[in-house]
């Protein structure tokens, strides 16, 4: 047994005897590797191997290779067969599990899958290959096969996990009843197949093929193997009758089976098993009674329906088209991302299929037919998605050259399963962005702490995380580089960056339309500029957008949906908007970043020159992201001081208390005199004092409460100073 990962116990069962621990691997990889299993990487969130793995069916990968696989996000596979000493019974439904338990499953290592179980047995020796459809919902994974390991994520979102873990349970020998089932030879191919084609081939056979593919496409999880076997059997009968081409039928069955997520290792055997039975029973179309001759006229093709066109549409395009029911748009896989389509590509494909399947019937070229087929396809589970499926991993970022895992900086080819819809403006490149670093040194007057903060901020903006709950306000007079910095950041982030009007973040008397917020879904950087002097922040909205909670939005003429904002707010301006309430929530969010150094020799082409090293600037930002993850956002003294000064300037109410009131136990003041004095102070500063009730709330936040004493309600702990105390 390869690797000798076990030792024998009484009764023939084997207990786990781990090999030398691969301690440098993550736990989910280390466990199966330590057990002597041959491990392989599987697509993240999927079931398909992400590398060529034939070599690992007979020999384990070296630890150095496994370490590289484990460095990027992926599911984990275990190659079954003699290489791992394993034979696995794959049960994909509750009914299949119940039947296995009825027959008698010994105590052995077991894994919980999406809705089923993987039951581990000792490999009996010799060669025992995969067997599909042993019983309904039963498959065998042996030599040349693999299973998904615990710690991996099922396509449904569930996690594969040990039910009977190794160490507590042995890996049992193959039960006699199961060994007897596997010993039965598979059926031989029949020799009574009619030649293809014959003059009887016609619409009936094609309709039967489309119908079987439609049934297979709609098969629920847990019954898909059986549905594939049934379809292969029935279509095998028609092939044996000489009415369909065997190769074409098998190809379309294979395509549809792959589209509904069946394991590639089991698709071929299942089709062959069904065909072996079906081709022993040739089937012909039912006889139709002769009809009287009628005047010749073109009859409407009734053999083809919009639903059948939709089934063919899904068979052809199910792996590269998704319909988002929140956005009301199709998304197409481009090879590097899922891109929102604005050219009615699905309608175009549906129209072409309608004409082709109908045999050129002109009535099927009408737009209503294509629209109907497209409507059916939109509801098909292969296509139908909602906005929450896109860009779910906040650490993955798409680029024109592949995907970056920001946790590690690893760079790998784009994968459909990651559901990435956006990509940066450039791919990362090795090398130092020398001009960019020179620009930052001039803009910050050589402040290394501020340069590090800007690099961390750029890296944080690459992620879909908002745990800093931060708003960045970059201020300073014109010509000091703040707009250049933000424009270059927007350029390298590409689709992940968007701009918004300052009206989105400043106070107004009317509510913003919910489409304003819907357009921000999926963005990781939202920037705005050109603040007007005297405008006030929309404080409740900023707290909502940076708080990490779900918000509600909708696209035009679509239903409302909820999403968690992933974007960071970066605002550039010469004037910071007014902040009415300087509270703890505001102090946690605001970061005032001064850009006050003007270059000695302004370069009007600087921004264009910086774009020439955009790939290296992206790599610089990725390094900043890793620094932020390791150390948090390290705010330099210049940022903390500027932020404190801003809060002091904005806290007009605090200034009023400081200048116009005495604070001491035993002092008190009536509400009306307090409010009148506050109103005079605020109006003199050009601010709106608000209502007396609003003043009461502010005093309460400052620790002063209204109490009733001797029949008089007054604020205790402060009193107005005599006017002479603050007037010349």
C-alpha cells in the first residue's frame, strides 16, 4: 500500500499511523498528507482538479509541490486507489445512505459531503477502477478516481467535514457484500446495432434527444447520476434503432452532465453503463396512422417549443452565461472574468438556435420566439443568479493577466468558480515604480511614515473589506499632487474603482435615489472630489456606508436587494465639509491626510508618465495590503494631528461650552437661556443652531442632563458665564 499509512488492528481493520508531519502545510492539507494519501488541488468552491493530475494517480506529489498548491485558495482532493490505499463509496442522497446502512456499513472513516457521504474502505489490492451507478446514488471511487477532502467547500456552500474522523475510527476492509457487487462484470456491448443513418431518422429522434437532455438538466442534486444513466439508456435504444449518431449523442450527454456539475470522472462510465443496456433494446418511432391527402401548404413546425430552444441554449452556453436577476442583465465569461453584457448577446444566441433547430422555419426567426426562449433560460438554474454571488471573496482581485490572492500575493489563472466580475486596469509587474516613489517623496516632503500610510491605504482599498470603517479625506491647496495620487489609484484599480458626486456624501434636503447606491455595489474604491466650502457631511449616510452593515438598493425598474458595501471612501478637496456631530463614531472613521507640498517643477505630463509603470504601482499596492494585514493601518503623526485639528475646528458646540459656560458640580442653568446663548454663538459662526431638542441631545452626549429640582427643570453641571467674562 503506497506510503504504508496504516497499521493493522484485530479483526482486520486498520488504524491511522500518520507519517512524518508536514507541519508547514495548513491543517486541511496536512491531515490527508500525513495519512499517506495522494493529495491534489481542486478548483476553489468546485469539484474539478485545477492541475493535470494523472501522475498523482500512481505516486504522491512531493511536499514542495503540495506546499505550492496550498499557498493559493483551493479545495483539496484525495486520489483514490492503490496510491492512497483507499476505495471510497460515494453516496449522494439520503436514500442512498439509507440503503447502504440497511446492507451494513462497518465502523469506518466517513466524510459528510453536500447532501451525502464518502465512506472510506481499504483498497483490496489489484486494480479496481471507478464504477458509476452501482445502485441509484451509489458510485465507487477507486484507481484513477478522486474524492474532495474535508475542509473543502461544496458548490452549495456547505463544507466537507469528517463525520467519523481518522484516529477515532479505523479504515475498514471492504464489506463482503460490496466486494461481491464489484466482482460482477460489466455488460458487453451488443452486436445488433443498426447502421446509422437510415431513412427513418427525423424530427422524432431529435425531439427525443432534446427532451432527454432537458430532463437531465433539471434533475435535482442527489438524482443526477441516475438521470444521466436513464437518459443514456433511452438514447442508446434510439441509437441502436439507427435514428441517432452515437458519437453525437454521447458528446451532448457529456456536455450537459458537466454543465450540471457531475464529476468528470464519473460521467463517461455512467453514459457507457446506460448505453450498454439501451443498445440491447433498439427502439423505433411510434407508427402514425395514414392521413388523407390535403392540399399542400406550409405547416407550422409544432415539434419545437421555446422551452426546447432554451434547453439547447443552456446546453450550448450554460458554462459561460449567467443572468443576474437583481441587475436584470446577462453576464458573459470572457476568460478572465464574468463581464456584464450590454449587447443582447443572449437574444442573439437564442434567435440563431431557434432558426437552426426549427430547420429554417421562418416563423421561428420572429423576435417573440427568441425572447420566449431567453426568458425560459433566465430561470434555468445553470444561468440564474443574484447579485450576492459576484466577487464574494474580499481577498481575490481580478486582473487582465489572472487573479491575485491578496492574503499571500499569489498570482494564478482566472477561474469561473471565483465569480469575479471586475478587473484592475493592469496586471501586477515585478520591479520598483521609481517615478511613483519619487512623486510620493516630493508630495509628502520625505515623510516615510506618511508614505507607508498611503501604501497601506492603497492596499486596503484593493480588498473588499471595510473593517477599518474609514473615510480618507485628502486635502490641500491646488497643484500639490492629491488629484494625481487619486487618479493613478483609480487607474490601476480599473473596474474596482468608481467615482461619485459629492452630493452622495453631503447633506441635502431630498433623499438620493436608491440607484445611486446600487451602482456602488461591488466597488472597492469610491472617490469624490471638489468639495464646496460650507457644505456639511451627510453623517448618517457615511456611517451607514462605512459601518460594514447591509444596505438596500435597486437598479432602475428592478426589485430592491441588499448588499454589504465593500468600498472605501476617498475624497479629495480644498475644503473639508462641516461635521455637525463630533462623536466617537465620527472620530473612528475620519482620516484627514494633508497634501501640502507643491513640486518645485510642476510636470503636466506626470500622470501619463506614471501610468507607464502602473503594473509596478499595483505590485506596490499589493505589498501595502500585506503590510496592512500584518500590522493594521499605521496612522502617522501628521495624519493624527491633522484629524485632531479638524475635529477641534468642527466641534462648534464644544467650543461654545468651553468659551461660554462654567462647568462644575452644583452649577445649573435653565434650558431657554442656554439655548438662546448657543443660538447666538452658532449664528455668529455661520452655523445653524438647530432646535432646542437637538441642543438637549448634544448636552446629554457631553454629559449634562436636565433634572427637576424644587419644581424647576434645569441642566446640572454647567452654567452660563457672565457676559463680561467673554466680552472685552
